[in-house]
C-alpha cells in the first residue's frame, strides 16, 4: 500500500522555513490554506466555502528552492502524499498527531503571479532523485542540449529545415 496522494492549489499562510538535519539534509516547512470559493450569481459576489489547513514538508533541493522562491500569501500548486505525524505532548498530555502533506512538487500558480525560472545544475555523479546538487542558475551549461551548438557545427545550418 501507499500513502494517499493529493494535488491542489492553496495559499501559503506563513513564510517557508528551512533547516538542516544533522546529516545535512534540507527540510522546509510551512502551512497551506486550501479553500473553496464560488461565485453567487444572485448576489454577484464571491463566497468562501470550507477551508483546510495543512502543514507541508519538503526535503532536499525542493526544500531549498521553496524557501528561496515562495513567501506568505503566494498561491501555489502542490503535489504530495498525506501522512500522519505522531509525537508525545511536551506537557504530559499524551500522544498528539497531525496530518502533513509531504511534497513531491510545489510551484507558484502562474495564473495569479509571474515567476523567473532559474535552472538548478545537476551533479555529474550519476545521483538520482534526492541527490544534493549545487544551486543557482546555469549559464552555458554543458548538459543543456539547447544551450550551445555542437562542436564543429557553429555557423552551419543556422536556419531550421522547415
């Protein structure tokens, strides 16, 4: 079995905070408000419906990118898995639990905002998902097939064949 997955559009209730584990893994946490709004044709006004607030958690490069890119109030599109975090109450109140959204993907809703995209360079160590990579924009990267013409082809066939 797997955890239930969800995708949705919501608003950040707070600025994302990032911290690092003892092993050096980045983890970012913030809360997202999801709500339903509908337009009431008789009153000609928008009406708020039910709301759902979830704590969201992201790891590794996604965590760092979120903390550098998003702020409170931003409308985001998210994809992730729902899980239950459990802990003992610090004041002896017994066990506590909360539903958390473990993010696989998160980005600004471009229907409500604009964004400047900076490609994150990839390591050449052959690592896969979750492998730490250096951050920052890539200018003229060797692994970008559209960035520069292949060696010996500069100036040749500058026009597309159509």
